[in-house]
C-alpha cells in the first residue's frame, strides 16, 4: 500500500499511467466492451465500476487542457443526442478533478478506432451500458517557487 493512492490503482495500471506522455490516451470500458482484441494492452479491473475507476485514475492523471475534448464517451447507437445516466456521473467526476474540463461523446465506431491507438484499455466490471470513456493525458505545471 502507498499513501494517498487509491488502492484500486494497482502496479500495472500505475506503470501505464506514469509512462504515458502528454497527449497519450487511456480507455476505461464497461464489461461489454471487446477489449481483449482491440489492440492495446488490457488491464482487468473486473470487480469495479467504471465510475470508481475513473475517480481513482483522475486522482493521479491530469487531463489535457490544450484540447477541446479530453474526456470522451461513446454515443448511444442511433440516438447520438441521448444522454445516458452514466454520462452525468462521468461529467461530475471529471469536473470534480478538473473543474474546467467537460465530457463529450463520439460515434461508436469512431470510439473503437480511437481506442485502438490508446496506451491501454482498462476493462471494468461495469454493467451499465455506454460505460466507456477515453482520457487524454495532460501536463503537470511546475509550481511557482
């Protein structure tokens, strides 16, 4: 155990988050997502919800403030303007950690394509539909002395 780190963040996931550079992306997905054959390495967190994982990841991962979309979900198929309840939770968690950031969505197959180029995919045990989110890593600014 380490101080000030959520225990949910194991060594494999912490390594990936630390190794990622500015602009790299990581994808957190629900239990229905076809993660194993999408391309990137997969970290399994089957016993956890995607919202708990998102909250833990954002305690250590800064989001990219130089892009319009740094937290991106998958749109509802055939209803791109429909707002799933889980989107509200994503937005609340993102704003809690990054008050100036929002949450947006992209079309399902565009999401899959983008996920193929991610640093990793974190497969959760989330059973709610559309529990998928891409996070673009930002920078940590040096503190003024």
